[in-house]
C-alpha cells in the first residue's frame, strides 16, 4: 500500500489523446509526414550494421538505399524523443521501476520468452508491411484510409480474442 500512496495519478486519457492528435497534426504540418516507430528502429539497425560491415550494408538491397548516414531521418529523432519523453514522465511520476509484469500463473522465463518472441514477430511484420502499428493506426487512421480503419478494427478484435486464451496466466 505504501508504494501506491507514493505514486501520482496517470494523465487523463482524453487529454493524452488530444495531445497526441496535436502532435500528429504538427508532424504533418512541419514534416509533411505522419508518425511511426519502426522506421527509426530499422535505421538504428542499419547504422549498427554499417559500423560493423559498411560495404555489406551499403550493398544491401534493404539498408543500402539509406546510404552511409541512415540516422539522418526524422523518425529516428521521433523514436529518441518518445523514449526520452517516456523516461522523463516515469521519473517525474515516480513510476520508474525495472520489473517483469506477469500474472501469478506465468513463470518469469515463460513471460519473458513470450514477450521476446512477440516483439520479434511484430518487428519483422512491421518491416515486411513497411510500417508499424502506430504508423498504421495514427497516421493512416487520421487520413481516414480504409485499410487503416479495417486494421484498427482487426487489431482490437484480435486483441480481445487473444486475451481469452492468455487470461488464465494473469488470474490468481
């Protein structure tokens, strides 16, 4: 109980949604493009590979098209800002803690392994689709693209369906 008393309340979700909308609008106005995360991560991977094997990276069909400075891209800075903003928010709200969120029925190794596998699958799929879920939902949804709106319905339906199968791992 002591730990809960020290923590501050979360931001109002409606206010957070409005602020996110204004951030997306500012991105369209200033950069002429929407928001996303996987492009920044892919550019970071290209930079890391370029530091280890520059000629291989530059000749790569996937990474090579970004040239010798793949970090010069707006999504890299957005990704960095998102990380630093989240870190700042967690420190300010006294919520910074390193822990593994899991249910009592889920052993730590299983939870970490499933999270890692899920992250790899989602990361691969986002690059295969040439965009991540946040780019699809935020940017495509704001543009009222039919595919993005269908995606949003499917992602929520899939989340509810998957929750049915994994719920018992979180129950007492």
